[in-house]
């Protein structure tokens, strides 16, 4: 008699799914464009890594090689991989966008350009990484005074900068709508918008708030605003 | 006009491959050093190194107005150097070796009789006495329309390795080691004649008594300064040491030279094209707006002395020749400059084109300085790991410069004289390995991106860049690149990120960075 098993079998890691086709496609891409990087599976953790060096060429012919490790999440390609400074070449520093364990912060998570459906997604990721590393070298060459190119503020302030940009940089709107974004205030769709515009919420900021919440994620918002603000406890929202 | 890493690697490697086996032996018998020494035939030579300078000539070459007055400066300089060369090299006078003139600064060597410390030291000191007397009592009266010239001197004694650069038709004697270095370092900009404790100790008592012990604060060392020597006593001393300098004959030669090269035959002009230094002479001089660059291998004297002590002189000389030749290639081939001279482990270069365009001249000189440091840090240290402790110190300055080729027939030296030449040398001498020191005028001519890489040193009143290599300069110029779309090309050679599209490059606006 057929008995349905109650124990769920361990799902296959992403690189074994579809007969390994996803991995083969990514390997082909890496081999063609970043041949000094090699896929390496860690059988113990069941994780896949891309290890090797990214060599940045200056026009004068000087090559600077930087050891990197790219770690793939179990649900790849749903979410993007993470890149690390494998050789400890750069110091951990928020000013240079490198956090614990040498993790490179390539972008503000809600602005991640990762498109899981793009066949060239990993190539785009590696190109972004190469540009990020080039920016590290520019940062060093210019005396570590100013990060080359645009950047978000560090930590929560960076997320707020993003939220402001989604609210047309209107600080008053941001202050009025933050409780809505954080889920502390739940206006009805036909109620007046908390921004004070006298328009219905659904016709005013409902879609912007929904976009902000979906891009940042409820968990991240909770993490950002519910944790104690050690620098300024009075500023802690909840 | 630029420096390229791969070209530099290939040049240095080719030079190393073709250099041949270096031989270093102690010089044990008399020899003509010009014929004996070569890039690979080197000798450890015990001798006294003497530097004698007439600092006034640099000022005169810079500030003297055009016309006859300037011709007189050229005439004075030529005639001074001709007679000094005769005094130094005359077998019946001092029987020394004129290594070369660095502008108006003479570098001479006394090594005869071989290993005879007291006679060698005495000759070095007596030469300084004679030249001071010559300038004050013979030269100055003969040139009443020039301001009174004064003479400064420095001397040291010991072992230094003699070698030669290997360029056909352009060969110069090079001396490496403490005595060749300290003799120059104890020179002052005034009229003092100084010798090191080593040479003072080697002097017979009859000569020691003319010196007074003084502390040189710059070098943190005790040196000995020469006091006045009455003419009669100088003659007695020369007699005692069998030296037959005849002041009347010296004056006559000066008068003969003056008649041979009258003011109306001395010409000078600006230069539209790169100066051909071999075409220069007393009747064909150049007065140009030029940037002077001095690049010195910092730490080389200590390195060569240590290497000799450990019996490892050959690898150290290999390093020197690799660096030296690459420095010359950078100046001549990469930046179309004039390689004026090698001075031991230092190269002197001059940039005078485009004519009168101080902005481009300054930029070219600084690009050369960066290339010299790049070659040292990225190429020489890669190919010759034993050079890891060394670094290049560079000084750059700009100003009016007299360029010529002076001296006696067959032994003429390329010279550049002017305050900016002296300043560039001084900037370099005060810099550590990896530093590029430039005057504020030079700095003011650089583009904004390059200017930012130099830091104002308020003590030295100079702009200094540290560890600046060509790739860092390129990157500094990319600082504003990341606000717009970048182009990334990748493959076997690596990745290049640039502002313009190339074949197969991918374009995107890079993400705005963030850190938690």
C-alpha cells in the first residue's frame, strides 16, 4: 500500500537543479568573460562559490589582481550572490563599503539591479563587482578622501535616503508617512492620505508606500527601526 | 608620450639578458679608468672624491640679462671649467681624474699612488686650496665684469666602486659608495671647503692644522672646515708634495683661452626642437625655459656598501645598471627629454619643449617623474627582488636654464646651469625613496586631478607626492567616471573599466554604493 512519506526530502542545491543546466550556463559565461574565476562546490555546506582573481588593467599596462570569493545563496538565482575580499586586500570600512568578513556592499539592497530572469545576470553582477573594485583602487589613489561616484549614506540613513527619493524628496511627506511604511499606522485606502494632501490615500501615496515596503522588505524595516539605536537611544522609533 | 608597463618590463629584461657577467675587483695598479671601466668591468677603488662648486654660476645663468653680459657668463664658465680640468688632470700638476662637471660643480677622484692614504688625502685637500686660490686671485681679477665668484668644496676618502654606463659615444664614469656620496653631501652653498673626518684623519699633520672641526647639523656629523692658507705656505705645501702648479702659467692659459674664444664668437639661442647636445659648445649654447628632473636611487649607497661588505657587489651593480638604463630610456624614449648626465646612481634630465610652454613642459617633467617611480616600484622590483629596499626620489623644478657642452677637447661634459637645476637637485636630495618633490610653480601648471595627488609640505615649501605610480594617476583621473555609464571589457588579460566603449565592452551606469 502506498504510504505517503511525512519526511520531506532535502531539496536539490541550485547547481544540481535542471540537470545542472543553470550551473553550466553560468560556467560558460564566467569562462568567456572572467576566466580567472572558478566554480567550487563545498560538499559539506552544500554551497557553491566562485573563487579566483579579478585583474584590473590600467591603460599603462599595469595589472592589479584582487582575490575575490563569490558566494551563491541556496535559492540562486532567485536572489543575487554575495562578493567578498578573499585576500583581505582592503580594510573593513563603511567609508569604502566593505563590511564584516570583507563583504563588498555593491548597492543598497532595494536598488539591487539583479534580474533573476536575465541570462546575463551573473555577468552583470561580475561587471558591477569589477567596477566596485576599480572604485576601491581609485579611492586609494586619491588619498581615501572621498568615495568615487555616488553613494548612499551609511546604515538606516541610506534606506531613508532611498525612501525619500521615492517620495519626491519631500521630507514632510516622509515624516508623515514613515509610521505607515513601518506598519504602525494603517490608513484605509479611501481615507485622507496621512501626508495631509486631503486626497484619498489610494490616489496619493498608497502605491509609493507599497513600493517602498516591497523593495525594502518588512523584515528589514523591522530590523532597521526596532533595534535600539545605540548612538542615540532617544531616536529609536519603537 | 607615455610610460607603458609592458614596454618597460621588456626593456629592463632585455638589458638584463644582454648585460653579461659583471666583474668587480680591487684596483691594485695604476690604470686609465676611462679605458678600463665598463658596465661589466668594475673596480673597487680606494681614493679621495672631491667636489668643488662655484654656486654663483647658477644665479648668473638665471638672472643675467640678454646680450654681452650673458655671453660673458658663458665665457667665464667655459674658461673656468677648461682651466680647472687642466689643473686636475695635468700629470705634472695633480694627476687626478676629472669624473665630470655637474653644471659648475666638479667631481674629481684621486687614487694615485695606489692605496697611499696620506698622499691621496693631501692631493685632494691641496686641490681644493689651489682652486680656491685660482678663483679668488686669478679668475676673479681676469673677469672684473663678473661678480666675484666664490668656491665651496667637499672631500671624502675610502673605497667606492667605479663603473661606466654602457651607451656608445655617451659613456660616463660612475662611482658608487660612501666617499663619492658624502663628498657631495658636505658641500655647502657658501664659500666653505669641508672634508670628512675620514679624510682629515688621513692627512699629514702639516695639513690638518689648517682645518677647524665643525658640526654639520644637516648630516648630523663632524666635518672639518678649511681656514685661510697664506700664498707662501700654499707654495711650500705644493713643493713638499711634488705638485707643480704654476699660477703664472694658469693665468696665461686663461688669457690664451679668452683670446681664443672672444665674446663676439660666443652664441646662444632658444631651441625650437630637441637640443642636440653633441652640437653644443662654447660657440653654440642654448638658453631655454626648461624643467629639470633629478631621479636618484634612494638608499643605493648604503645598499652597495652593504653588498660589497657581504661579497655581493655584482647583484647590486646589476640592479644599478638595470635602473640606470631604464631611467635613461624613460627620459629619452618615453618623454622625448634630454638625459643630461648620470651622477652615480642619479639621473639628470631636462625638458624644454614645446618652446616656452611652461604648462606642457611642467606636465611632461612630472609625468617623467611618475614614470621613473613606476619603473622602480612595478618593474625593477618585480624583475630584481633584491632591489626591494630601494626607491626613487625625484625633484622637479622649472626655470631659465643654460645648456651647453663644456670643457677641454675630447673630455667635454653636458651641462645645464640655472637656479631651477640647483633647486630640482636640492628637492631630490631632501626626498625619501618613493617621493616626488615639485616646486609650487610646477604644481600650479598641473591639471586638477594630478594636483590633488600632491600634498603641500609647509616645512620644505614644496608639493610632495608619495608612492605615485602611473596606474594610480590614471585611476585618480577616473574619480568622476562613475557618475555616468561605464564600459567594461573583460577577458584573458583581465578587466578594463573606462569611459569609452571598446570592442565587446558592456555598458551600464554603476550602482550607487552603500554600506550598512
